[in-house]
C-alpha cells in the first residue's frame, strides 16, 4: 500500500481483501493494522472517490456471495 505505485484496481481490491480478512480474522493485529493503512489511503482520495470504491467493492462481494 505504501510503495507509491498505484493502479485503478489497487484500492478496490485492497478494500475487498480487508473486508474478507476482517470478517474471518477481525481480532488479529495485522488485520487491524492493514485496515488502518487502507483507511489512510482512502482518506487521501478526493471526496467521493472513496465512497465509489466502497460501493463497487460491496457490489462485487454481494455478487460473489450469490454464486
């Protein structure tokens, strides 16, 4: 996350990973730290972009759960 290199898919995929890790291992220290780093990255986005990412991730997870 902090390597400086970004792609259009990095934050949505990172957000999806964080949701899945949190649902399974929410109390683990590294999962909590990862979530904090991700939130920092999302807060650094222009207004509206973080919400779009979260909505896209939510739709993707819902679609996969329905399969």
